């Protein structure tokens, strides 16, 4: 039973939504964020990545950075750039990218559901990244980055949401990053009750993107509950999408060197576990599971995993990202922990495989293009309480930050 809750969102004034809304903090570095906000004093990155308000010498995790984020938010509220809805509402958030539509329900999701595994996870988290968002939430007394959740399709939910969007005008409608962003406020108590009740009949929600943000929100909420405080911290800001709406892009890999091998030696070693052939196209994107593109010395190869290394009965080991890690990146290139090894980098599929060629020409030696993980694989692994290898999924489009804020007290 999934416990969701309406809330009184702090959200942009209608005419400022396009200028305020920003990509999530974790898809760019500080320098990129600083470049993005040029000429836009309203950008939510001034709050989400508040280090951009200082010189590059300031540590992004310095206490004054979080204090600055609170100061900017408070000032924007004071100036009337943000408003807060009078009553508790649910919200609908629709994104249209390349003709594909995904429509989510913005709500509060229960920290107890997270703790009790009603909300399923598929990734490990890093303590330093959790702490950053814990400090951010505490400083702002608010959750600002929506957690991207999914659920198995429920036609009754889709019908209610579609009816509402057909019968009511959106409060926001604009295009950002080539994605149309449309939002509605659901402020009818009867409609809210119907949606809340329908989600009570859903066994599990699944984190698609936002493991660090959700863990941080839960830890802050549990601490505030222990301290006897009152407020909205028992639920965290989330957007719930039906699984059939979602598209996962590949998460490609680039590596700095061949771990001491010559090109000829390396290709010979790869052929022990993979069939190697010239790629049918250049650049090459794999067209099926268990196949990989490899770019080395200005040539594209197609790698196909040999049957003996495919463990089809193991949902984790049979993932393409696991096969590449277990049978090439680790044994041949000595990438033992891809989460911490500085010799490997990861490139979201939205950037295209030409970006792999660019990186190899710039600062890397070899690149691998991947076939995307499916949403069914994500759900199957979460259902058995297993975790996926690092950087297994890249969801696109990204949910913009700054459109909805959940104040904790």
C-alpha cells in the first residue's frame, strides 16, 4: 500500500516559472551551473547549487553555501517570485520530448514506505552525496528536488489524470531544454481522495532517479520526528510516473588507458569472452541486449557476449552493464570499483555516441556504447531487493527543480 499525500507547494509565480525552473543539481558541475545562470537572476540553480554565488575558491559544501541557498530562497519568496498554495493539493507534471509524453503525479511520498520497502530502491548511495542533500534540506527547511518514482501502470489513475488535464488549464506551460513542460494544480478534494485511495491499492513504488535525495529526505524526516517536531517531513517531494511512460537511455563508458596492454594484446584478450567484429556503422549504437560498441584507435567494433558468460537466470549478472564490468572492465582494464575509480567516466546516452568519439580524442583511450537497461529489468531487480551496478540507467527527460518545493515546517 503506497501512502501518498497532497501538500501546499511553494512554487513559482506563473510568469516566472520558465526562468526559475532548472535542471537538477547533479547533472552538471559548478562551472557548468555558473555558465547556465548567466543573465538569469531567477534560476533555481542559485538555490540548488548555491556555490555559484561565490568565487571558485569556496568549497561547495561550506556551511555558508547552504546558508546562502536559504537566503536566496527566502528573498525570492519575500519578493513574490514564489507563491504558496492556500490549500493542500496534488499536481500533475507532464513532459513531452521528441513526441514522447510522460505524465506524473506530484505529491508527498511516505518516509515510512521508504523505510519499510514499499518504495523500492535499486542503487547503493554514497555518504558524501547524501550528506550534501541532508545539509541542503536542513538549511532550507524544505525539499526542493523532486524524487523520480515509477509504478506499474494503473488505468484508473491514468484516466483521472487525463480527465483533469483535458478539463483544466495548466498553470505552467513552457519549453526548456527542448522539452515541453506542462503543470496543473489538482485542488479538488474529491479528486485528491480518489487518487490517494487508488495508490493505497498499489503494492510498490520504485525509485527511478533520486536515490541520494530520497535517502537524505528520509533521514532528515526521521530525525525531525524523533525530535518531536511537527510538519510535512513525514513525506518527501516526489513525482510518480507510470512505468510505460518512461524511457531509459544507455549509460556509456569511457576509460583513460588500456591498463598496459597494446591495442593488439587488448583485442586478443577481449576475444576470450566476446565475439569481436567491425561495427556495422560508425559511430555504433548496439541494437540488442548482450551487444556492445567499442571505440578504439579511431575504429568502432561490435562486441557480442559469448553464451558462456551470460547468466540469464541472474537478473543482476545478466545486465549488459554487469557483463561489461565483470568480463572486461574489471579483469582487463582493472576497473574494480567504477563508483570511485578515476580512470573511468560515464556519459548519458542523451549526449549521443559522437560524444564518446570526442572524449577519446580529448582525454580518454577507449569508449563503450551500451544497449539501454529496460524499466522491467529495473523493477525485477528492485523486487528481489538487489541493487544494479553503478551507472546502469539514464532517465530522460530530467525533472526540473524549482517548480515545486515542499516546506517541512
